[in-house]
C-alpha cells in the first residue's frame, strides 16, 4: 500500500512561493545568514554547557536540550528553503515531504514539552528549594529529556504512518514547506482517522504540556507575592526568558495551526508567508540569544571560554 501510494504521487508542488525575479538572490543571502547565525549561537551555547562542569545542572541541561532542538528544527527547514528560493520550479519529492513534516512537527512537540519541564524545574527551585536536589537529580533530568524526545518521535511516527496510507488526488500544497494537514486535505480516500488522531495529537502536544506550565507559574506567583523583594527579583529574572520563549512559540505555532485549518485568503500573502515562518525562524534565534544574555552564569562561562581562547591564540601568533 505504501509503495503504490508513493508511486501514484511521487512529488508535491509548493504553491506559496512568489515570483520575485532576481530578488531571490537577496532573499537567499538573508536566509543563509539567518541559518548561519542560528547554528553558530546554538552550537556555541551547547559547547559552553557541555564543556563547563559547573553548568552540569538541571536547568542548563534542559537548556542544552532546547538548543539541540533549535538546531534540529532549523535543519529541517533552512537547507530546504534555500534550495527552493533559488529554484524556478518549487517541487518536493513525496518521501522528503513526509520527512520534513516529521522533523518540523517533532520539533514543535519537543519545544513545548521542553519548556513545560523547564517550568516545572523552576517551580521546584523557587517553591521547594530544600527538596530541589532530591526531586531533580541528574538521572531524572536525563530521563525527562529522553522521554520528551521519544514521546514526540513516537507520536508523529503514528501520524506519518496514517498519512502514507492515504490515496492522494492532488499535489499542490499552498505553503512554503510541507505541512501535515495540507497533505491530508489532498486525499480522496477516507481521512476520518487522520482527523481524529490529528486533533488528539494537538491536544497531546499543546494542552498536556500547558498543564504543568500553568500549575508551575501559578505556584511561583504565589511564592513571589509572599516573598521579599530580593526573592521576587530573582524569580522574575529566572522566569522571564522562559515566559518570553513560551509566549513567542505559542503565538507562532497558533497562527500556523489556524492557517492550515482555516481559510486565510483574506490575509495578504506576504504576511501569511512571514507568519508561517515566524516560529521556525524567530524561536531558534531568540532562545539562545535571550538565555545567553539573561543567564549570568552562561554569560560568564561563554566569555571565559571563547575570549580566553581568543587571547591565548593571539599571544601564540605573536
């Protein structure tokens, strides 16, 4: 069944690309620079956390998982986007399209699940400081990270298997990249099971992680109102990056879900393109910059590692 489906429809056409003439080289350059910056800043912070033993703490290990996911999601989009920008015909093979769906959707699931665990970690650190080391051991941290990644992969393997079994009667996807629901809409076979599991998956991916996030921040707010000014300031400085990251990701992913499920023809095409790429570009760029600047321990370690090596390298050349 899988082989016959793929042989009947071997490629998709991406219909959201605009004809921009020679401006495509400018857009290619901007996109390539964005990808280079995203890879550089995320890789730098991953190296800093891995190399410095003082950063081998739960909060920084969760951040390391977050930065790895930013690289994973960006790699699922940017190389493909760069090829499409320079191409005159915007086609993608069916197997690669399904692979991209898997990468981007698991990226989103891992992102919000990681933020949920980070919020729970901050709840334990602020509300239960004496029991923190007991509740959040390094073994538990690695278990949390492994479960988040495996949970997301397994969940979307099921979605992918449901998609591949469909008989598709169209091949035009009105998007810059492959999206699950837009592929399902091309089916001329029964999609009831896909729609039911798709809604169930959205609940699992969004509502379930939101529960520990809401619980954690309600508890943190209660503690902050009852605590001293110094404690409030410390809690705010710790939680602000996570809240900004969560709100930014929620905005971008919510628009993407709405755009794929509802008719958005009333929205200007350029605005639709910008918003469809928002959470796949801004989130991987915002998180490392924000956490790198906000977390003083990461900032100090980063300066020590990279500035020290730069200075010693200059002395050696002299």
